[in-house]
C-alpha cells in the first residue's frame, strides 16, 4: 500500500513539473551567457570596436521566436543598429545564438553602458547592460640617449624608449624616422606588441649634413584602429665636446750628440676613445727612431712617450719646442700646472743645457712651427691634429 502511494506521488510531481516548464514564459527561457568587447579593456576616443552578446535557450520544449535585437547606444555610437531588425526562432533548450554590433567611441573618456535589447515575438523582452570603457592614454616615446651636437656628415646614435602605459596591449608598434638633410641607417624599427606597462628601445644611426629636425613617427594599433605618437628631436651641427682630446704634458728634453730626445705624457682628456695615436715631429725636424704608436687611448688614460730626432736649418741646431696644448677642464684630469712645465724656455732651470755650437743669437723662437712636434689621432669623428 505504501509502495503504491509513493509511486503515485512521484508521478504527480513529474506531471506538475512538466506543466510548469511548458507554461514558462519565453523571456524566462532566454539567458545571456556571454559578452565580448573588442578591443578588450578599453577603446580610445574615435576607435571602432565590436560588442558581441551570446544568448541560450535554457528551458521549454520548443524554440522561442525573436522579433529583433538591438544595442541601445547610451553614450556609445552603434554603427549597425539595423542589422538584427528580423531574427527568427532560437531552437529547443540548449541552442545558442550570437549578436555582434559595431560601435564607435565618439565620446569623452569614461565607462558607458549600452543596453542589449531582445524583442520576443510572443511576449516580453530581454535586456542586458554591456560595460564599455573609453580610455585615450597614448603610448609614451622618449629619448634614452642622444648627443647634444652632431659632427657634420658623421654618424651618431639616437636611442628611443617606447612604453605602453595603457591597461591593454597594443600591437604592430613601428618607429619611422623622417627629416630633411638627415639620413638614418634604419628606415624603420619594428617593435611588435607592447603589453601593459611594457617598454622597448629602438636605436637609430643618424647622419646629418646641417642643423635640422628629426621626427620619429611611432605607429601602433589598438584593436583594428591605428594611432600615431610623434617625437621631434633637434639636430644641431657643431663641435662635439665628447671627441678625443689629446693632451701632452710633463715634457722633458735631453741632447746626445746631434739628436734631441723628448719625453712626456700623452693623455686622452676627451669622452671618447682615440684610435691609432701617433707622435711625430714637424718639418724641418726628422725622427731618428720610428714614430711612437700608442694605438688606442681610452678616455682619461695616459702613457709615457719618448721621441728622438734632430732639426737642421741653415746649419743651425734648433731645439724643438712643444706646441701649446689646451687642457679640458675635467675634474679627474686636473693637475697642478706648476708640476707640469711645458718647457716654454730652452735651458729653463738649468735642466736643458744648450749645445756648445749654439750661440744666443742662434737660438730659435720658442713658438711657431719650427722644431715643434704634434700628436695625432684617428677616431670616429675623423683625423685631428692637436695644435
């Protein structure tokens, strides 16, 4: 008896549940299962994007008739608002359907809520608000390394930093240099995608013939939308303060027979290394030993030099006088000038005795080209002789 009663109650509950499902309203059967905004996270002002809404039939034994689907703007412009004026029927439970709308962010930065509206043919409707963010922060372009001045027709390097401060990734980042009377070894540098808060560097070898401006155009995409960030860099042609600067000091002179030996220090006071450094004497002096070659002189380093030679002019023995050297004011190269004599007078302090064959009226002047010696170097900026 009890067993039959339990079976009866079970049958009654099943029948009631089926009847309730059959009587469920159409709007109760439709559920919004997903929303996708592209580009993700944020549109920039003026950007085009898409909003996709997914729905599903979650109940009932038959399909649900849908008259139309719309996306009400509510601050965001909808481009294809007539696309779903006629929809049709979504099938039995488990069937899905998607609606995609094209939107444009013709508005100020902020968060907007366009409303998805589904008009059901029998009765009722479905509404769902879609959050869309408009945020117009651009990527940042800055100079990491660039010289203050550029030697004419000489290559130099500019390094740029490109950073993405946005909350979403940007794609296709490309840096292109342009300008009059200036050339770049690279026509463009492709950096690719930049994740949020990511930074990448781009280096360019620049050669300019005169003072001008160099413009860097950084193009990138936010979704399907292309944007540009512009950076203008002034190019000033002038003397570089970082070029090698050969300084000669601590000069000592001694004589043995007809030859005179000069010894001293050669220091690179510049900010760039000097290459192929050689020491020689000017005409009419001739060296008796091979010319000293110091090869590479790193900035701030020095080396002892020794030079032997003799000078003949009209039968007279002349004493080479070092050229005056202009020292750069750099803290790590400052020295006490009292300890660095340049021997501006022959025979000073009794250290350099004049040869017996030289009379007072035969002594050469202590400046000018006669008997002078020079230091030369070949660097990235070209050949230069110290004066």
